[in-house]
C-alpha cells in the first residue's frame, strides 16, 4: 500500500542526532507517547489515592497522609516516565553527565528559586509539618487554610475566600504558626476593662456567662473551661481577660470568634450594670494661675504706670 509506505518513510525521516544516535520522527512520537502516558497515569494514580483517602476520612481516617503519598507518587511517576522516554529514544544517560553539569550551573544562577521551591515542597510532604486542611499564620501576614501543596507553591485560602499562592520555600525558611499542627484545641484571650470599684465577682460571672453563649467554647467538663483573669490596673479601668479554649471549627475563624465573644461580653456586662470606662482626666486649676492665664491671653497690653 502506497500510503503505508509513505507513513513509514515519514516516521523514519531523520531529524538530527544526539550522542551518536539518530533522532527520527518515530523517536519523537514514541517519546511524546511515553511522556503523555506518564503524566496522565501520574494524575490518575493521585486522584485514585485521594479519592480513597476522602472515603476513609469520612470514617475517621487521616486524609493528609494519603494526600502526601499521592503527590509523591505523582512526582515519582513523572521522573520514571521521563527516564523511560529517554531510553526509548535510545539515548545513553551517562553521556548526559557533561550536559547535566552545565544545566546545574544554569540552575544555580537562574532557576535556583524554582528548584528551591520544588525541594521545599518535597520536604513539606515528607515531614508532614504542613498538611492540607491546616490553619496557618505566616510571617508575611498571610493567614488561612492550606488547600493544596503543589510543585512550586502552596495555596492558602483566607477566611475571605481569597487564594494566596505562597512559595514553598517560605514555609521551610520562614516562621510559620500552624494552629492545627497537633492539638485541635487552642486558647484565646479577650482583653476588656471595667470601671474602678466594680465587684470582681460580678465581672467574672459576666465573662463566664458570655462564654457559655458561644457554641464551640469548651466547658469546664473538658478541664479547659473558660476563666476570667484580672491582669492589670490601667489608667482608667481594671484590666481583665476572658480566657477560653475553642474547638477546631472556632479556631479556624479567629476574627469571628473574637467578635462573637466581645458581642456576648458586652451584653452580659450591660445586663449587670457594669460600666465600661473610657479614658478620663481630672483637671485641677488654682484661682491665681487662672488669673495669670487670663491676663496673658489679652491682646492689648498697657505698660504699668
């Protein structure tokens, strides 16, 4: 058949040579097929692992372990597919040592940040110091939930539903506060002040009543019940702190939790007639000093006769 002969001739058409091997159209097509299969297979394997993990997570399993394993398997399959593609092309990998050295120099100068972010992502997945679903507070000011640990960046979603792409190296080299790293409960302190002369027991009663109104605040049954501490004597008020332990859901919305506690605390203080003071100053004026000030404020000054 003429068309089959034409196709064979086209596939065998030489394009160039690398390492003493002739590169043909068939070689390029075979490499592309292997790479496509590797990339698609890696993505499929990761999806299957994560789907099984989500199913187990609903039964009380740990989804973060499977996520890290699936993402690492994806990278391994990518690397293996690339090596196989080079072998299909008939290339001797040992002949690329010199080229690899040159590429390493180029990476050191131009691609160091990309390589750093890639290996930082590998470290995060292996050490599991950062997991999908964690609530983090970064040194740069970003605060939110970890949604994805990708090849170059980590996607952090704030409580305002804003996705922030943070380079992986920032989690390895910078300060990271992981609010959900181990224990799912955290303590929150709400400072407030009342007027001098207020009964402290009434203040304590109002604080505990305010904490009891908010869902997600741990009770005294869990040995982490709410407390009211007297922490200082201010210029115009007694300074207290409402100290509460919150569950994971409340922990991931710190601003909302603080606003809810302040709202409830204001209601309880108002209901008990407890005054929330504002800065005040007492001014004592002597009559003689006032007379001198009045004389100095006049515009017409006559000399004394």
